[in-house]
């Protein structure tokens, strides 16, 4: 019997105080929890089929402020990631043929990073 291949997904990781970067991770809850440092929660502030996955207890644990999210979602604390959405699950961000959508998502967070850096 051979080992089963672990499904992977490519996400955009956003750490406090740093520019977002792409990372390929195993498509399982343990890998997601490892990135955010604990239990996960997700928000869906954009029209694009993407989710922001963050630590559900980030503020309670005193994690560093990361970014504000428009649409009444408030602030995110600790490292989070942005991923794509299917009908019922998380998935990779859109593939290269949808580069303009991926870049628009990246630019939203890059702009927030730049503005935050200028204010310090």
C-alpha cells in the first residue's frame, strides 16, 4: 500500500508588520491552525470567493494587531491567511489564469501594509 498524497493549497499569508506572501500548505485544519497559532475562524468581507482565516482567540491571547478589514469586520490580530473558497470548503487562491483577481486581493493587503508602515 502506498501513501496517500496530501492535498495542498496555496494561500496568501499575512503576518503583523510584514508584506503578504504566498505559501503552499497541506489542506487540513492542523496546517491552518499552525499558521494562525491556534483555533481558526473565518470572515468573508469581499465579493471575490475568498476567505480570511485567522486565530479565533487572537485578541484574547494578546497577539499583535495585524490589519483592519473593511466592511465592519474590525481588526485582525496575529498571523492570518487569505485563501479561495469552493461551495463548501477552503481552496487555493485562483490559479494563474485568474492572476488579476489574485493580484487585486494581494494589493488590498499590500496597501494596508504600506499605509500602516507610514503611520509608525
